[in-house]
């Protein structure tokens, strides 16, 4: 299976460098220079992971991270020149899976991408395994499955993010 990576970077040199490197490593790569183009690519293609710059024209990459995370479990790695620990913390709190500062070593970024994609593929397979095991803690209703013990909800096997709630069940 060929993973599809989206590079969202306004600097054409950095974007081309990332796209070329990951294409040479066997990935399908799409490019976007801003949030609007990113959304368009996401609508037209099935993307597994987004490498997202924080400093984008028009829209902040941190807000785009929050938007992406609220809509999907897509992999998000922030690739940015911001080195302040506050930016790193906020980026991770917004839902980024990883944070890499420029200048970065391409091989290190590749390892981070591989590790994240591996974890995502395991997480996507997990609901299917859970459904196959009959368990008194798992409730099925239509296309939905709720695991009371793990407090996880899926719709057609896709994880649904739940808000914090005091559950006494």
C-alpha cells in the first residue's frame, strides 16, 4: 500500500524539497501552499498524513491543525521554524501528532512519518478486531459500536472522538 502524504508549506523551496524526498522514498505526495488549497486536496484525495507548516499566509497552521483533528484521525506533523516550547505545546494540544523544527534532518522526519503511519494503521485495524470478539463490554447498535471498558465509539469501524464525561456504567 502506498501512503499518501500532503505537504502544506508556503515556502516553495521547502515544499519541493519535502515532496521530492518523500516521493523518492515511495510515497504518493500532494502539495498545498495554504489552508484553502489544503482543504481542496483533502476533499479530492484520500490523505494519510499531513506535514503542516505553522506560519502560513492567511490562516495559522495551529488553527488548521485543530480543524483537521476535529474532522478526522489523519496523521499531523507540524514542520515549522518556530522553536518556542509554547508553540510546540500548543501544537500538540491542538491535535498534532508530532512537531519538527526547521532546519530538520530529512531522514529523521522520514522515521517520524513511518512511525506515525504505522501507529495510525494499527489504530484503524483495532476496531475490526474488537468487533470480532464478543464481549459483554461491547455494545452494537446499527453501524455503531461502543466499548464501555475502553470508552471508545466507532461508526462503520471509524473512530469517533468523544468528549470527557463522567460515565457510571
